[in-house]
C-alpha cells in the first residue's frame, strides 16, 4: 500500500480501494449516496462522508465519534483538523 501511494499514477485508486474495504467491513453503504457510510449501534448513529481525501464525520454519540476518529488515525495515519469551517469553498457554521 505505501509503495502505491508515493509517486504512482494509480495512487488514488489504491487509496480508495484500501479505505473502501475498511468501510465495507465496518459500515453500511447508503443506497442513495455512494459517498455516505452509516453505522448504527444501539440507538446511536455515525455518518461518515468521504470525498477524495476529505472525511466528514457526524454522529449522535460523542464516544462513538471519538472511537471512530481514533481508529482512523491509527489505521490510516490521519490527523484531526478539528471542526469543519469550509467545505468546497462553502463556509460552514
């Protein structure tokens, strides 16, 4: 995986295949929007939207949210940049 991500034309495809496999194992794909994955645990919901290399997460349970963030940081060496303020040039408040 690391070899595929550095300098090759197929890097985006390798990245998408890897992360998509992870989401298939842990989430349910939204039937109406291919970029949305949903996880329901008890009465709580976690919704994850992945577009290119941007990941937006919303949820009803803070501990479920934090657990997911920690898992993603460990698995994919990601960083948490905090609350969303802009997305595709649109200001979010």
